[in-house]
C-alpha cells in the first residue's frame, strides 16, 4: 500500500494499522512525492488524501493515469464536494471518507486489491 498524506501523524497511524493487517506499506507526504516515486506495476494500492499541499490527490492520480499507471487507488477525504465526488467517480476511484471508522480502510484496500 502506498499512502499519500501530508499529515505525519496520520501517515504514521495508517502505516501502523496497515502493517498490523499484514500489508507492506510505503508513504509519501505530497502528490509531487508520489509522482517521483518508482511505483510497482501490480499488487499495490494507492491510498491518497485529496487535500494535499501543492497538487491535489485527484490531480496526482490523474497524472499517474496519464502515465499509464493502472494501480487501484482509494481517495481519502472529509466532506467531499459534489465536484470531487464526480471527478473521482469518473476516474473510477472510490472515496473513503474521514474519519476512517472500524474496518472500512482494510475492507476498501482488500476490495481494491482483490476485487
């Protein structure tokens, strides 16, 4: 799982939780850092915050798609606007709303990875 979130505490909590669930985890603090990362071709999921400094999560995902990166992705955000919902839907990216409650995160990642 590749986590992209600008909040270091959130990144650390997500890393800890997902590693406990058995996932291999790497993280980035911005959309730009994600775009510079050497990503695997398969068997990975992008977990991207929408509200990032610099480019947004959706913008980063769109740039990756334009580079033919087809990894499944999940967009995390709180109170997504109608525009964000529509753009995410058009891109085929599910939205996971913050706060992340219960097992919603691991269920969403397993669904993205294993269908």
